[in-house]
C-alpha cells in the first residue's frame, strides 16, 4: 500500500469513526497497519488507534499501540514524531493509573530538543502531568502543571485544550473541597463548548456535563446534578465511551446515596465497579469502594450480604494491586460470609450472588446453579439428599 492509498484509508477510517462506526474504523486502520510500507502513514494510523482505544476504555491496547508508535518514530528519526509518541505513551499510563510512569514520560517529552510540535503539544504534556500529579495527591505540583497547560492554551488560542484543563481543575477543586471552584471550572468548559465547539466531538460536552454533575452533587444541588449526569451518560452511551459511562454510574450512585436512597445506589456502584475493573481504572475502583463504604456507614450496620460485597470488592482491588497478604485476608472473610449465608452451590462450591448466573431452587429450598443440576445426573438434592429433584415454584 503506497503513500496516497494509505492517506485515503486513514481518512476513510476517520469518517467511519466520526459517524460512530468504531469497529469498522478500527478494521480499516488495522488493514493499513498490516499492508502499508509508508512509515509516516503508519505513524498516523497508530495515533488514530491510540485515540480510539482510549475513548473505548481499552487502555492496555492503547498502551500497546503507543509503544509501537514510539518504535516507528525512532525509525523516522523525527523529533516531532517522537514527542507525539511519548505523549501518547504518557497518556496510556495515565489511563492505567501508572502515574509515576506518566510523569516520567511527560518529563521526557519536555526534555526533547526544540521541536515544531512543542508549542502545540506542550500544553497537552502539562495537562497529562497535572492529571498524574493529581492521581498521586501531589496537589501543588498538579496545580502548577494545570496553570502551565492553561498558559499554553491561551497563548495558542487552543479552546479545546482550555476545555480539558478546566475539567481537570474541576476534579482538583472537588478533591481539595472548594466546591464553588469545582463547579466554576466545568461551567467554563461548558461555555467553551457552546462558543467554539460546533465542530468538536460531543465528548467535550459530555466531559463538562459530568464534572458539573459532580460539583452540583457536592454542593447539594441534586436535581441539577442528576440532569447533567443524565446528559453526559446519554452521550457516553451514543459513542460507546465506556470510561465515561463508568464515571456517570458512579456519579448516579453518589447522587442516590446523597438522597438517602441506598437501595438504588448499591447496584449503580456495582455496575461502575464492573466497568472500572474491566478497563483497568484502579483509581475509579477506589472511589467506588469509598462510596459503598459511605452507604454502609449510613446504614449504621452491615448485613451479611453487604459484608460479602465489601470483601468481594476489596478482593478485586488487592488482587489488581498484587497485595497478597491483604488479598488472602479478604478471601478468607469472603468465604466465611458465604458459609454463614449458605450462598454457595453445593455441587460446584462456587459462591452464589457474585456474578449473574441462572439458578434453580428445589422443593427443599436449596439453591444451585441450573447448569450444575443439569450436569449432575443424581435424583436427590446434593445438600439434604431429599429424593425429589423436581424444580420448586421459585
């Protein structure tokens, strides 16, 4: 595939991607990667794949393409391409909550000798570094980086970058509990979308609405919070934006918790945790656990099912972080709760209620996985040995 054909196929993929035909766009770009000998074209298509996988929440794939892009930039021996590829590597690690690596790669970007792309990408490097410092709770360094990013945005009339920085500043002030500023900056981002965002992706509107929802909830304006979060979720669903869907579910759960509707909050926390675990957002998982803990505090006492969920969620966090001692403690507690509640299948031994599965209750009221009963072949209940294997009414 030559240079001209490579350009045409990249453009075709972009058109498909912008019309929400993401999988078709990915297919086109992967074909370019397989067949094109044009290094510049390959570099560009790798950038498209990094961006697409970022927005879909496929962060490990995003990282994989960012690494390949760096190798391509080295082959091209071009400082501008190298800067762009290191920025994508920093962003990939930021999404995977590898914040120390993010800072390191950002510093590499800033240390590269003078490049034409430096003025354009310097602000984005500072923004990514600021997000990483915020993830590490280094607030002064985070604020310093955000201010640099804003300076780049103003000097280069980059309203899109300014919008993204304002959303990050919203997160910053929400964490340090200046809720008025936590609302001010996302509102500023929404104004930028309204004024300049006619040709922008809808993700910028969704992003600003989400951060406004968080601030409104913290200020106690729950109706406005729900309204903003619903709009953000609608866009996230339209575009298949899994990371934003997870954040909106977390925000919905927090809103219901603030209203005292704990029974509605719990399943939303569960859904948010499921997506955050799937995409590898460890910081988001911690935020879900904090929300769940606050629900249990509001309940005053933990019932057995709540304890089960606590240990299950804690187990997933410690497993992902490789903390074996803490993991073992929660696995033991989880199995103790399973034994006490008898929420396990007597045939396979697996817990019941941990994930969606088809169940069957027998007349003796013992519950089993339907597949286990079908494969068992015996004519009596495996738990109490009652002879009837006919299903019960429930």
